[in-house]
C-alpha cells in the first residue's frame, strides 16, 4: 500500500514475536554487496545530473536505542557507496571545480577513526588509514571524517549550491537530514543547500541486474513463508504464531530482518490496512490477511495473500476474493512501459483496478464496492519497501513495483488484499512472485494438503 509500512523496530508488535526475531537474528547470512564498479557508476550518473558538489551522510549507529537494533545504513548513502558501517560521509565534486581552484580528488569517502576498544564489543570496522582502503571501498580517496568540514568550506566559496539530503514532510524518527543539513550549512554558509533526494530516487527507480537478484532473494523465502502459513492455518492459532513461523523461514534463508512489521490480520483485523498487534486468536469461518515479507541484503519483498481459516472460502469470501483477483489481473494485463501507477487517465493502472472493483459485486446495501478500495494500487520496491522513484513519470523497463488491489468491508469482518511484485520489461512485465498461487482453488488445495499432513 502507499502509506508507509514501518520496519520491525518501528512497529507495534507483540513481545512474543519480538523475542522470536531477536533469537533468529544471528541466523542471517553474510551481507551480499554489489561490485564497487556499480556504486561508482551510480555516483558518476548523479554527478553528471547535478554538476554541483554533493555531500551525503551515513547513519551514525545512534539512531535507535533498542538493544535488539541491528545497524542498517541510510538507503541513499548505501545506494551510492555500498558502505554499511557507522559514521561515514561521501563527497562528490564536479569537473567544474578544477578551474575554480579545487586540486583534490572528485570523490571522497570520509570515515571515522577506528576505535579499537569499541571494536572489542562490536567487531572490526574500516578506518581511513587501513591498508588498501581505497580498493576495498572503491573510492578515489578515503579521508578522516574531520577533514570534511574544511572541504565543504572551500567548495562553498566557489559554488553557489551544494546538494545534500534536506528534511522533508515525510521524515520520521531520528532527524538525520535535519541534523546533517544544518551541519553542512554551518560549514559552508555562503552556499544554498539543495535537496538531492529526488535525483537519487530517479536513479534508484531503475534496478540493476544485481539488485534484481537481491530482490528475488528476498522474494523467494517470503513465498516459502506464505506457503507455510497456508499449510499451518487453522482455528485456534494466534496471529503472532503465524507471523513467528513466517519470520523463522525468512531468517533461516538469510534475511537479516523483515521488510516491514508483519501484518497477520484475522476477522475484523483483515480490514485494518497496517494491523500489527498480532494478539488475536484466529477463529473458524474467517479469512486471514497475510502481508509479510523479508529483507535480504538491504532489499525488500512485499507480498500479501488472503486465505480462509478453515481451508475453504465461503461463497461471500470467494466472491470478494475473485473480484480483487479480477482487478489485479486487469491491471496486470495492461502493465507495460508507459503506463502510470496513479492518476485518472487512460494509462492509469489505479483507475483500471478501481473501475473493475466498482463494476463488480455489491455490499449488503446494494451499493458498489469501490468505496471499500481505500488505498493505492502500487508502489516501487527496492532498498525500501516503498522505494523512491524521483519525480512522477511513466513506468519504464527495470522498475520493480507492487500490484495490490484490496477490498475491506468492516461490516462483514472481511478484508481481502492480493499483492505481488513485478518487474517492468521492455514489452510488458515479469511476475517475480509467480511461484505463489493466487487463485482461490489453488490456495484451498495447498491448505487441504497442509491439513492432511497435520492429521497423519
């Protein structure tokens, strides 16, 4: 959905599930990282698009006080550097700096000095004076962090603008952009600060082959977890028990965390879009909405299925499910480069899905169902479950998005969402989650197999 999905450390989730997550965290496999050449190419593209100094800051490691917190880098910084340790910064200097007296390298990674006492607790870190540090990081130069202020002061005297991350209307939690943009302004008071987020988002929207491979490595165990939930589902379970099983499967496959707080909503909770309390006992005759997916080496999956607790959809549940599935299929049939996620025009996938829902089925009062479809159809997926994409533009090859219509009828305790991840190709799309069945008949067959296995 297009409202933010909070990651585990931000969501309200049961203590039981948090305990499971903390216990499973050490199972995560080694972080997979793209080659240095890929990050260097991204930096070159950004520099060419802006032609002004760019400074970005990584997270410090102090953004979260929770003892179960596992450090993950600020996404734009990671996208451009591949550096996943605390306290770093990056400076890009345009070619036009040389005639203005700049004699230093045009891309510099700034690292804090190593703290050997701290490393006894948290493990080794890269330092600016390490042998071979330029080769390890892929940067032309690596300097001590405390040299950055002087570099910005010098650039600020010759460039009217410096690009960095500025605080925006959707900033949440630790004020990363606000703190560091103020620091930059103090270092280079003559320069006007410009926001680099949109330019980086434009680059992030088109995924590299390596990024697609990492997204698929998040999707595959997420599919396995959805299948396991279908097979275990029965009356009497608690929502958190289902979520815990799904998280276990993600962790065992190498996911370092969840892509967002798991949503396992039964009965009335299936109509709450971002329900994450997970404290209700699942009852017979209901549906359960499962919006749960893992994150692998920083890259997210985003998958939802809605299943019947007893293994068989009631006639009304099947009716609503098939309308949602029909809306999803209608959007998929139109999916190709040049289409748009939102809007009201002929190219709008949102309009196609909404028109389908609005013209199929009725509520108990005989009204159309369009008013029960209360969120957007799609969003980009990548280093964030709601990945940025830069200024609004038509879909293009290499973009990865969700297709996720839904109908939520609180009066009937019935919410249905079907969500899949798709890659836009030159001629259409590839369904990255194709291995996970969508049809109600296939779901019932999987659930029947799970029941038979339990009863052996």
